[in-house]
C-alpha cells in the first residue's frame, strides 16, 4: 500500500471511539502473528475497557494461541467504519471473563487506516473466477460481467464490447448478485464510478458497493486479504 493512501490516527479518544463502534457493530478482527503471516485467526470483538485502555477478543484455539505467543508482535486488522484499519500490539494476556476465557490487548497508541479504494485492490487469480449478474437499470435485461479485480469496497467489471450495457456514470444498479468461487455468493447494489474500453475489445466498469451489511463487508475483506497473502507467496 502506498504511504500517501493511508492516514495515521494517534488521538487516544479517536482510537477508542473507532474500536467502540466496531464492537457495537458486532465486528471481528484478524489476529496476525508477525513473521508468521501465513497463519491468522478471526476473533470476535467482545468488549472495551477505557479505564484500563484495553479491549478483549474471543480466544483462538490452542495451536493458534501458541503462534501468537511466539510472535514478536501481533498485527490486528479489520474493516472498521468500512475502512481497512490495522495496528500492532506487543503483548496480550489471557483472562477470564465470567466463565469465558478471552484475550485482552492494549488499545494502541496509533492506528493506520487506508483511505483509498486502490490501496485495497487485488486482481482475481484465474483459479478464482468471479462474476456479477445484474439487471440493467430501466430494463428487464440481465447481464453477467466478469470481475477483474476486487477491493473491500468495490470491483472492476468486464464485458465484451457488443454486450456493453452503456451504464451511466453515477447510476445505481439495485439488483446485482456477486459470486466469487466458492467463497462469496451475495446480493448487492452498486454505484457506477467509471468506464473505459480496452484494446482487446472489452468494456471495463469501475463500481463501488453500496450499503453492504457488516457481515458481507467482512466476507469480502477476508477474501481480499487471503488473495493478497496468496499473491505474496508466489
């Protein structure tokens, strides 16, 4: 990710508010051990303690907990307020909360947030085909477009020139279905942001997802992260 595409939040109150909103929304986080990034775990946000300046998440299984304990630090990453956000913690503790064991981590002194869609975009690999099937606005015609790339907030769609639906910039497509391999199958609506024609006779639309649920947000974000990790290993 390019440095200019990110912002750093350092105000303690602002960071606590971001974490509090994520907890209220029933958010999850990725716990990623530094130097062992191929292994990561999803944990549920379970609370925030402003007095201790800590937050708690669900306890991973014993094998993953051991990886986290061996790591020099942990990267905590999530979609918060629809923005990819991450920070690092050096220490954590396992505590009991009633009858449940949880991880308690310190609220960070700084948090990084990606501000632009391009910083989150990944090309879909050939072994992971993706399509959006949608009804053309003002028409009963339904068209299937191939997904070229994907981000946490949108994607690029390609159709053959002779199948171009001639979507207007800024228009809203209300009836769409996104499918990516066996990972994603969900209904959505999207805004058309741009259009371009390629040299090989295709038309590519850049679209932005609209009003995704927190659950669908997390599913798309998690898939983008997995693809990023796979590409980094090639």
